[in-house]
């Protein structure tokens, strides 16, 4: 039995990545536990004996309200959250059938995490997604400086006057000059030098550049990589970095260049869409979005960066269609604002998106004025469909007269839904809480969301109904490696990463926004605001952020793989496509989400 257990553990990730010496040292400390069916393994709040690995049998894990959050089988591990939160169990575990477990003591568990990266990465749900540097989401390690730099930068002699230098910068619309003497870079002059040194000190206009320039500036070669630029700029607080080869100035990189590179994949799309003359021109642009998604994912961008970039394109396409509609039907007879809801409203579009939109019009319109917006909305909606944003199956579009109304009617809609929270009202309110203005007169929307959130939060019956509605989407936790798959139909043996993965967190985020009267519409921003606003606990919120990032990123990676294989992207992920490592972490993420759903059900936004 011991030999088979040793072989079992040795082939299991991350133990298969441990050096032989570390593994054998661990093996001397492991313990074996057997439990009959129905026996308690540990209770919530108890001191943890260690990390448990199921060698045989089945284990159920329950939260503090005794809700089932996971069923685990052979190869699954559990108890790590308690070990990493002070050694106290944050769940309860029971043997569902006769079960044999391998137990790794806390001291051994923490030593492995401290000494071995692979082991630490496996159990630490990565917080790399919390990076705040706007450029860190893009992989600058794969591009050489020669690609980033502006070649043949504008130069001046050290004897040039600061007045002439300032005029040269203004004429060229640049923020720096490279100072060159005898074909050699001797300094750099920036707008900051002109304002902070020359202007602030009242130097005369004929002062030579050499008096205020930064002499012998830091430089890089064209063969350096983008991250070298970023690191040097951050370390020395530089905004401009000259590029020198064999002693000769060949280019310059600025912070603007780095930002432009980060956005370059989408900038071309936005530019083309903004200048499109016809709907066919727009469709030509959006047809390339799936390949853009693949590039953005492959470049290492975080899921919310990718979906934001893709949504930005949809926004530009929508505004261009609005402009085309105005040109086609004439100047609108009244003010309007076109709003998106659903994934576009939340700025979370992926490779699979339909359209969800509505129109808010100014009050006191005549029948003729109202009639103008019927073909207007139809043109925009048809154009979106032609561009791949297919018609909403639920007819949640501005083409539906119900969703094309004056602002006073919209106020009445929300008041009625809040006062009479029927099942339809809950659904409609959920959709409409994700509204975001795209084009037109945004002032028509000002105050509507805040007023609605305030009224909704004050109605306990409505919030209770909304909370119940938010729990209708269950996480896919089950017997198969901890993941429950769809049992029949064309998507058999897959997990719906939208309805069972992302949507439960979207629902939670919307509820937190309602509870805290929070402004953000984007799900990740809502979670962050809920943490800051103490709507949920810091630990629970950060766990949920990590879980959401993993689920959303896995969904996006799945779509990118499908596109690369020449398939249409969807949300149905076969767990068999994932490694044991990936399945384990995905299961952990769903456990966190389910636990937060349970906390919401109990009227709390906490996770111990």
C-alpha cells in the first residue's frame, strides 16, 4: 500500500515537479488517514492537521451554513485555504464513502511553498492580476527596442537658445530634443527642463540649451527589449530614453511610445471603424476581431484588458452607425442617448457577443418626433448585426418600442420594477443595472442610475428578490474531478464557462453594487469597489477577484484556442482539455464563488 501511495503522489502535480531530495524529505513526513463513510474529517474553525489529498474514496466539503460546495475524488486536494489563513479550517469536510487520505503536515506544506516555485504557484491563486502598472499587462519582453523607438529623432546643438529649442519642439509637436555635438549625443532637453529650469528660474531666452539640458543621459541599444525600457524608465523616473548604436544616436523611446505599443493592436481597428463610410466597411473591420482576440491573449494581456479593448471597438462601431443613421435620416428632432447593456455595457465583450441596447429620448416629444427614431434604431441595430453583434434573442434592443422611450418613462419603468419585483421585473432590472451610455446626449442618463440604485437599495423586498435571482446560476461543482459537466445535447461533457462560470460573479457584482450603491458597471470594478466600500470583506473580496480572474481568463483562453483551430468561439469548455493542474485551480475558483453565493444567501457579503 505504501509503495502504491508513493507512486501515486510522485506522479501527481505539483509533487512531480519537486526535486528528488525534496520529495523524499516530504515522504518521510506524510501521514495516512482512513475514514469510514459519513465520518468527519474536520470541522469549520478547527485547527488544520495539514493538507489532504484523496487517494481513494469521496469527500464532501461544506461551508459554514452546511451548503455543499464541493465533492472531491481521487487526486483532488483540499484544506489549503485554511492552512494559508492561519491554520484554521474555513470549511467542513466529510467522507462520503470509505476514504483514504494522504495528509501533509502544515510545517511541510509551508516549507514546500517557501522553497519551490512550482509548488507555491499551484496553491497560491495568483494575484499577478492585481498589478497596477498600466503597461504590465502587455508582454514587452517579446519586442525589441528597435520596434518601439522613433528613428532619427529631432536634434539640436548645445549652443541653440532655449527659445529656439522651445519653438522647434512646438513646431515638431514633440516633447524633447536630443542634443548632439560632433555627431555624438551629449544631452537631452525636455519640456520639463524648459518649464522647471528655464521658465521657473526666469532665465533669458538666449540661454544656451547646454545650461539646462540633462547631460550624458541614460541610453539603451536597439537590441534591448521593451521591458528594459520600462524598467529603466521606472527606476530612474525617465520619460524619454535615447537609443544609441555604436556611439551614434539612432532613435528615441518615450512613455507615449510604450502606451501606443500597448494599444497598437486595437488602435488600428478603432481608427478604421471611426472613418468607415459604409456598414460593409465596418463589417470588414469587425471580421478581424477574433484574430485580434487571439493576439491579445497570446501577448499575455489580462482578461479584463482584452475584453475592454474588444468592447472599445464595439463602442466605436456603434457611434459610427449612429452618425450614419443621422446622415441617412437627417438631424434628430430631439435629444437622445444610445445605451448598451449586457456584456457591452459592462465592457466585457469576448469573441461571442450579441447586442443589448436601448434608447432614452428627451420628454415631451410629438408623435412625429417619436416616429423618427423607429427607422433610426432599426438602421443601427441592423448595422450591428451585420458587424457580427447579432440580434438579441430576448429582443432587448432599441428596435423594440418598449426600449425606445422618453426619460420619464424610463424612470417609471425602474420605479415599477422596484415596487413590484416580479420575476420579469428582476430580470429586466438586472439587465438595466448594467446600462452604459455609448453615444448621444449623456445628460439624459445623468442621475437615472444613481436615483435607481438608491431607491432599489432602500427596498428590502426588492433586494431580497434580486439576491434570489442572483443565485439562479449555479457553479459547476460535481463528481468529475470536482467539475460537473453538461450531461446531454450537443455540448455534452462540457462546462458552460459563461452561465456557470462568469455569470454567477457578474450577478454577485451587480448585487454588491446595489447594496453599496456603487457607480461602476464593469464586474471587476464592482468587486474592487465593493471591497473598498466594505460591502464585502477584504479577504472574501480578494478571493472572489482571484476566482473571477481565473474563470474569465480560462474562458478567454478557450475561445482563443478555438479560433486558432479555425472554429467559431463558444463558451463550452471540455474539462478534458485542461491539465490536472488547471482543473484543480478551476475547481478551487468555483468553490470560492459558491461560498460567496452562500454568504449572499445568508444576507452577508463575507467569506471567512
